[in-house]
C-alpha cells in the first residue's frame, strides 16, 4: 500500500469504525457513479444515502448519478476513507494547501472501490 499522510493507529481505527457503525444505522454508506453529461467523465464516489440523494438533486441538470453498491460494509479501509474525507472537507473550508489530503482521499476512495470489487477512478490526467 502507498504511504499516505494520514496516520491512524489501530485503537483510533477501532473507535472510528464504531462511530461509523452507529451512523450507518441512520444513513448507510453507498458507492455511486456520476457521469457528467457534457463530457462523459465518470467518477465513482462513496457517501451516505442522504448525501447521495442531496447530490443527485443538486446536479440533476448536469450529471447522471446511480448507486452501484447499496450498503457498503464498515471496514478499516472505509474508516480510513472517512477520516481522509473529513480532513479534505475541513481543509476545503480553510485556505491551506490541500493537495496531500486530496491525494490521500483519492487513494482511499480507490481502495474502498477495490475492496468492494468496483472499478477504480483513473488519475485526473487520464480523465481530462
């Protein structure tokens, strides 16, 4: 596995998974595929079902979004993705250099996709 900036020990990972299990009872995680109508660019992402429905409404004019896996198992890989996603969201709210955090998020997203037997997202340079 590629070395990433995100550092989480086993105890932290267990605590994160426990919180995710509780959250999963309210709104489970899904993997979805988004296709931009104008460019045909396809991206596979992970989110909870409520956020997926909100995204689908927000982008109904420019993207087709479909769930490709309903109910994603809570694993260490998904927990690492959740931490990276949270860090990316926090850095996006600030004005810092988020390149490393975004690279981690892309890597963990692809690891979750692989773990769930889905095609990974290609590097940005291949999708432009």
